[in-house]
């Protein structure tokens, strides 16, 4: 009934020029929002790596408590965190216990395009100069010489050079992820 009354003429619908104008506007809006989208993706990648690192640190601490011996979270190679890290129990310190067997549990490989920026002390033992976090049998983060480690690591992203997140280990053993662009007071 209604179809018979519907009349198709040259005035109904859109012209090709109008459709092209709409497509052009959508393309312009997409181009303007692309950098913001890239930055949000980079921020999520950084935060995912930070959460993974902290989860591995929690695991290392729990293993130290469970086993009653030191557990180490350290860079895989050449004291560079970017290459990844490993969690291992270990005969760390002097002298090593005779019943202590070094056992690697798991490791994280390269984290590219996320990287560790300079700054912070990066959990460098002031006595040995090596990077890493040693959790003693009581679960405390200590240096090889027994000093407490309150420290931070700063993460960046290769596609968003101004973006950073700080992973901070406080004196009570609590970790937090800090965004210096939003909460500068908490990051220092």
C-alpha cells in the first residue's frame, strides 16, 4: 500500500559530491585523532609491561618467603632490563648454603617497543654495581650487602617518546605505577 505511493525522483538520495564530502570529513577527523589513539595504545603497552614486571617481583618475593632462601629478579643479560628479566632462586651472597640450588623459574624476553629509560637507580646494588632485586628469606628487597632497596624503574615507549610510567618500590615493599604527567607529587 505504501510502496505504490512512494515515488523515486532525482531529488531523493545523495549526490556523489555529497558522499565524497562526507567521506573527506570522516578522513580528516580520523587523521586528527590518530596521534591520540597511538599515545593511548603506547600507554596501555607500557602499563601492561609494568604490571607484568611487578607481578614477577611479587612472585619472587613469595618464593623467597616460601622457600626460606633468597630469590633474585634480575636482567637476563648485560645488566640491561630491556633485554628482559629472569626470576631465579639462588645461592646469592657469601657464603652460599650447601643445600642451595640455583633454579630459574621463568623469564620475560625483550619488551620492545617499551624500554627502560634512564633515571631512577634502576635497582643497582651500590656495592657490586649489578642490577637486580634480591628478596631475602624474610621477603624484603635487599642488596647483596643487606641494605634495603627502595627504588624505581622508568618505562618509556619508542612510538611516544614523551610518555613514561614509573614503577616505584616503597620502603614497605609496596609497588605502585606512577604517571608523572598526571600525578607529579606522588612520583617523587
